[in-house]
C-alpha cells in the first residue's frame, strides 16, 4: 500500500550560522492529519527547523516539502497553506480580541461575508468569549497564546506550526492549550509542534522526533520511544531483611537494604510480571508491596541524548 503524501517531508536538512552548525542532516516525515512533536533542549535547533519549514529561513542544503510543495521554490504557495504561532504573540495590544481576529481575517483575504461567522467560531473554540471585548493588552499569558493560535487559524491552514506553545504558561493554561491543540488535531489539521516538555510530547503527539546535536537521534510513537529504554522495573518491598535476602537469591535485581526493596527489570509485560511474582510465591517469600515503574520520556531523552542537565530537559 502506498503511503499518502506527507504534510511535511524533510531530507538531509542542513543549516549553519557562521561557524556554528545547527542542523546537520535532519530527516523528518509528518503524515497528513497527524500531530508531530519535535523535542529538544534549549538551543537544539527546534526554532531554526520551524523557521525553515515556514519559509522564514533558507536552508543551506537538503530537500524540504511542505503541504506537498517544495521549498524554497514554492514559498509563496506554502505560506498560503500553513500558519505559524510563535513564542511571542503577533497581537495588537490596543485592539480587543474580536478586533484582532477581524483584522487577521481581513489580512488573510477572507470574504467579508464570511468574517463574522469565522470570528465567532474561533472565539468559542478558544474559550475567549469572556474577554473578546477587552483590549488584548490586558490578557493573561495563556489567553494571549490562545488568541494568537485563533488568529493563525482564521484562514483554515492545512498545517499549523506551534513553536513551544506552552512555554511560560502555568499548569492550568497549559491544560487548556493541550485541549485546544487536540481538538484541532481531531478536525484533521496537521500539527507540527516543538517542545522542551517531555510530558507535552507524550500527551499530544502521534509521533515524536528527538533533536540533538543537529540530528534526529530518535523518532517514533511515544510508546516506541519508551520501549527503546530499559527504564521499566518491578519494585518489590519486603517486611524484613531476611525476606529481601531470600528474594534476591530467587530474582536478579538491584537491592536497597535501607528501603527493603528489590528492583527487577521488566518491560512491564503482564506474563513476565506474573512469572516474577510466581517465582517468589513458589519459594514462599512474602512480598509486602509491589509496584511497576514504566519508562517515561524523561528516561528516553536522557538515554538518547546523554544529557544529564536535568533542569533543561526534565519537567
Ligand atoms: N540568526 C542566527 N544567527 C546566529 N545563530 C543563531 C541564529 N539563530 C539561531 N542561532 C543559534 O542556533 C542554535 C539553535 O537555535 P534555535 O533557536 O533553533 O534552538 P531551539 O531548539 O529553538 O532553542 P530554544 O528552546 O531555546 O528556543 C542556537 O545556538 C542559537 O544561538
């Protein structure tokens, strides 16, 4: 079966700024209608990639197709099919939310008759009704970001680029934003988002690519990426040191005498976990408590990039 034309296809993308190579042969494929997350630490080159894909920057080398159109040759046509919302809102502070949306609609050459209905739809979808008649300059960061996305959607783009859509937002605003992004995806808009938040990529994306050292170091579904890492274990806790010692003679694992625990590697597969517990039961070793630890994207990221700077990449 042939795969449908991808919304974004990138091969061998390179970009340097002076002596600094930022992208060193990036390959990406984003299926139409999917949510794709480009994950990377500060300075990994996420914004540079987005700027190239949205026609704002020319690559040094490589082939790039967006919405089925080659870049940079068809930049103008690509711009008509995409929208970009950045870390900094392109909003006029002195206009109200409604006025900003109307202005965006006129700039996008929407037919006049269609503008009021479109503006109403977007106000509703992005939960802006209660602030629609207030000057945008008075909005909170989260509301500002929602208006920014709403403005970029007036022209119904095929592909929406979200560069770090929730950076700087409080947890509640982040949840609202995630919901809005998922709804857009359910409507069939292809979404390319960049993030430093592992949880965000895990929650939103159908596929995730990890950018490090100018290259994609891993790409797959959240579950595929997690399966690359041996981060999963069964933690068994015992009532006495004697029980722990006996358990450790039955199962290989990491012993913590102070906590009276034994950590045994497992991929979390139910038959395997059951076998481990049955082996203890067969030797009559009583287990006080047990818990399963599944690998997280944090484990994946740290394993793949070798980064130990947790403040940068782990939230
Ligand atoms: N116009 C430019 N001139 C020189 N260097 C640049 C330019 N734009 C980006 N860089 C450098 O390229 C590297 C990647 O920057 P980029 O903004 O793409 O990273 P990022 O992954 O988006 O980071 P962040 O999460 O901090 O936004 C950084 O080292 C940055 O300083």
